[in-house]
């Protein structure tokens, strides 16, 4: 299976996409989540430093900002409670 190389330009990436990709190893890809809804309200809270450090570590392991990780946790809990 073929791996996706690193590209140094948009042109190189577009050229790669112009070929037959049927032999591409899709296991190397990670799901992406795009945030389309505008954020209109902010939340300010106080946490123990150890909890914030743990949240930041988990977010870093996922490769996302910790604020997005907290928002994802809140969203998933709310959705789970709506749909038991």
C-alpha cells in the first residue's frame, strides 16, 4: 500500500491527487472535525491546576487545542444525555 508523502506546496499536493489513489493506505489518516458553527458565548471557570494539566495533556495527545477538547467533552456528554 502507498503512503501519502509530505508536500512542500499546494501544487505538489494537487498533483498527487491527480493520480489513481486506489492503492493508497487509508489507515494512516485520522478523522478530522471541522467546527463550522460560530462561537457566540464564552465560559470562564476555575479548575485545579492538576485537572487543567491533565486536560491539556489529553488534548495534546489528540493533536488539538485544549479548549476544543473541553468543548468536545461537553458536546459529547450533552448528546449522550439527549439520546440515552
